[in-house]
C-alpha cells in the first residue's frame, strides 16, 4: 500500500520475549490473546460442536493462539514467514501436537479446500496486499468452512491507540510496528469477502480497557502491567474480530 512503512523484522528478534516481555508491544499482544482466544474458540465450538476440526493459524508467530486451539483437541497447523519465529513455538510444543510450517500468507503452501477453519488474527495490518492474503485464506478453506480474523479499523482512535500509542507509551516499542495506512475499514473487508463468496456472520469490536488502574500504570511506567486487559464490544472504531463462512 502506497506510503506505508511496517517493520515485521521486530517479531523475528523476540525469541522467548513472545512469552516473557513486559516492556514492548508483544506484551500487549499476549494480553490481548486472553480476550480474543476464548472468543475465537467459542465461534469454532458453535460451528463444529464436537466434530473433528482441521485448522490453520496464519501468521501464528510464537503460537500464542495456536497452543490454545490445539488444547481443544483440534488438528492445528501454525504458519509463519520466519522459521526462527516458529522455533519459539516448536520448543514449547513438547507433545509435538502442532505442525509448524514456514510460508507466506500471500502464497500459502497448501492445497485448495484443505482446512475446516482458517484463522488470520493480527496479520492483515502487517501485509501490503491484505486482499491477496484473504484470497489465499479462502482458497485453502473448505466450502462451508469458517474464517476468523482480527485487524484494525482505519480511524482516529486506531491511529491514537494502535499506531502512535505504541511509540509514545511502550518503553521498548520499535518504530513502525503498525502503520495506520495498512489498517482496513470493516466495510471494505466485508466487500472483499463477499466477492470471494464468503459471508461475515459476526463482527465485534475489540478495545483496550482504559481509565483503569492498569492503564494508568502503563502510562506512568511505560511497561505493560500483567493485569492490563481488553474488552469485546463497543463498536468497530478500533480493532475488530470477525467470524465468516465460505459459501458451498
């Protein structure tokens, strides 16, 4: 996307910080998962109700979502563009329950219609061609399968909190972790998916809990308190979660 600058190299250098960091952006991402992962799991349970599920987690990073999905007994593949990042997950995957695959979201190394569920969470805002990534996600999804996503709306609130806020308020945050120019209006994303024969069934906003003690401790210390949290609901003006189904 013209004019956008994004530093995805940051994630390749995290190592164990995926699970231990308190002073950089991945600490917020880890706490965000405490809210988004249960929502994602509930949508899959609703759809498949105890059936076997073959699932792909695109842009899985160190496995913050992938491990929770595997604990449900689902057959999980985690994909990321960097093998070093995947090694963070591999080292923690003591039971060898997850398949860790190197690959690009824009060109997935899988056959058509291979997965019952595809998750593309906190990924689209890091890609210069998010529509192509969605096309690939839909391509490998079985007819009637479920697509789950989270990304950011392109609003003043998302610019303030999800783009500039990281630079201003997180002590060790790197430059260009997010670029507002890569954020996606949910109306645009809805049209893209409709063109791919995918219907959004549910979409909800995701927001940090502000005006809390944890929020003010973050501002004062520029570190992420362990009790900092997020909430679902309240409109789509910042982040938004979606559950969609591919047509048959």
